[in-house]
C-alpha cells in the first residue's frame, strides 16, 4: 500500500507541477524581532503546502523528500522563491521597506550549476531588494563538500542576499560549520527549544550557539517557540529573532497581510 501511495503521489505531483502549480500554496509564518519594543514582525518564512485534488492535504515531510528524489523540487522551489519575492516586494512597497522573506533552498537546488543565475534572474524580474531575501540552507551538502558549499553560498551572498543555516543542531551539525560557512543567521532547531528550562543540555546548547554566533557577528533565530517559559528564557539570551506558535502559526497570504501589513 505504501508503494501504491508513493506512485499515486508521484503521478499527482507531476500533474500538479505541470498545471501551473495550482494545487500548491505558499503560506507565511511571521518572524519577530524580540530585541525591539513590542516584538515587531520583521518578515516571514515562506512555506509550501500541497492540497492535492485527488489525495487531499499532504504533509511537507511526505512530499518534499519525494519531490527532491524526482527532481521536481527544482521547479517547485523556483515557484516558491518567485512567489515569496513578489509578496515581499509588495510588503516593502506597502510601507514595510525592511520586511524580509525567508525561503528554503534544498540541497538538490543548491547542486544545480545555474542556481545562482536563477536566483539573480528572479530578483531582477521581481525587483526585490536583494538584502530583503534570506535563503535557508541545511548542512547536508557541507558534510560531503564544504568547499563547494562555501563557493555557492559566497556567490549567493555576492548578490546581496542573506543566508541562514536552518535546523542547526540536528543531523551532522558541526560547530566548525558556523565559522566556515558564509552565514548571516543561524536557526536553532525547535527540538532544543521544546525543553528549554527543563533540560540542562538544551539550555546550554542554545546559550553556547548564541554566544558563538554573537562572537562572529551572526544573528540567531529560534523556531518552535510556543510557551511563556520558552519566550522568557530566550529573551535573556540575547537572541534576535523568534518564530513559533507563541506569536503565530504559518498562515495564508490573506491572513498574514490582514494582520501584519
């Protein structure tokens, strides 16, 4: 049954991709700056959702790995990047010139030879200020080829785009990557935030990464903040940015703009 579902998902994903991405929706989760009074929203992370006409709502954890395996993450990722840049340009023009949008780049996308050219093409076409785009990458590529990762990210940063290291603390995280990779932001994975104030290791890990980041001039963003306790501890650590249900969940563009624009 798993094989049949995978084949169904593959067929429907190809159809959805060929049909102008009509079944895909980009949703936005606010990112707030907790160093400023009243914790203002400073932008959002763009996240992809797929509501298949035949299969219903499919979790990103199910369809994104399949999209990567099939190579469909390249057109899907380009679609998300363009949509997110268009929205951010609109926010900037509507009185929020400093709002930024974060977009995830998969390793499969990063490995394309023309990825930097594609990013530049979308920036030029949309007219977004490059510094208002932040691309989130994972360390996966660095495990095998740090030299290539540094070169690609350096070329992306040369466009004026910000780079964030996503899900830090999971997988094969190396503290050395913080120093070697050309980063602007480190995003600490929510698994460490979940037990803040309850687990000494989580407290020490978040504090240590924050101190290292501050030392090399990189900001920290924490994901998955949901409780008053977590928020209070993070405020004391000198962390800049927070994402999580404590402030808001990912929401459709209409809801986001009604509340934050």
